[in-house]
C-alpha cells in the first residue's frame, strides 16, 4: 500500500494541480509577485488533502490492533 502511494506521489506530476479558482488566483498573482505563490498553494492543498487520510489510517491501525489484542485475550481467558 505504501509503495503504491509513493508511486502515485512521485510518478505523477498532475497531482500538483489546483482547483479552477485556485489556479486563476495563482495565474493572476504570478505576473505580479513571481512563482513562489503557486508552489506554496500546491503544498498547502496537498497538506490539507493528506491529513484526513493519515488520521483515518492511524485510527484504523489502532482499532485493528486493539480488536486483535482483545480477541487474543478472550481466547487466552477461555483456555
């Protein structure tokens, strides 16, 4: 799973695209201030997109481990 995520993140440059409104804002500001805004906006979008997935993954792993431990304890108490 992790290798698939790495392939998608490193292998596809389209992942750094913005929504239409963000793109229009960056293009209008690009001529005024330079290219720093676009890179920062892309990083911010990726950060906001990744946080929920990371949190759900952590919660899922902790839940899985807790249910596995509870099941193991239940089997040991029956034996």
